[in-house]
C-alpha cells in the first residue's frame, strides 16, 4: 500500500478572510483497527471498575444502584471513547516537521521541526501486535516531551521511522 504524498512545508492554511495562516488538522488518521484496540482497552477498564464496585457492594453492603449507575457510564465510555479517539488523533510528517494532534476535551497540536528531532522509536505492545499496530515516538530537544503517534499500521510505522530517521539525519546541527 503506497503512502500518500504529504504536503510540503508546515501544516498551515490561510484563515478565510485573513492573510495569516491557521493551523490545520494533520493529513493522516491512525489505522481504523486502532478503534477496535481502543474498544478492547475501554472494555477491559470498564469491566475492572465494575468488578471493583461489585466487591464494594458485596463486602460493605453499599446500595446496588451504584453498580447500575457505573454500568451505564461504562457502556457510554465503551461506545464513545474509541470513536472519539479515532476522530481526533491524527499525524503528519513532512520534509521539515512532524505534526501530531491528540486530545479528548481539549486538543493538543504539536509540531516538531526536523532540526529538533533526537530519536525516533518504534514500539509494538502485545495488544497492538494482535491488531497489527504499532506506535512511533519522536523525542525532541523540547521541554514539552516526545511526540507519540499511537495506533499506526505496523508497516506504516516502520516506514515512518525509516523516513524520519533519514530526514533528521540529513538536517545540519545536533538537535539541541
């Protein structure tokens, strides 16, 4: 599967009616399989919470309506979280920068210029491996910390690591 050609330069577009550029969403979504992985994670978290509350209800005799309330919240959590994460989480890598968007209620968009990239890491956790997914972490010379792109198809992630490593190596300087 060929990867789409990313647009050049920083990911901005002019604001309508203004001459100043505005930040746009990064071009690429994570793998659609990430939704299923996130669904599994949300389900396991929810079942754990329900089990803890069930123990509290049985041991301390707390009213069982708490269990029903938590079950409703868990069902909503499992239904909403994977879809919401998939809609928000995006990434893009150009010749000049790596760009990510994450978040829940508030969205965080981060741009790391290639000149600041120090390391590029690839990771496959056991659950991600079941779904053929991986994460790429780009460590920069920034106090804000590394950029992480989770839920990528493992082949896309490997290609991205190779590309980012070559691009960062081609930039003059020591990334500090």
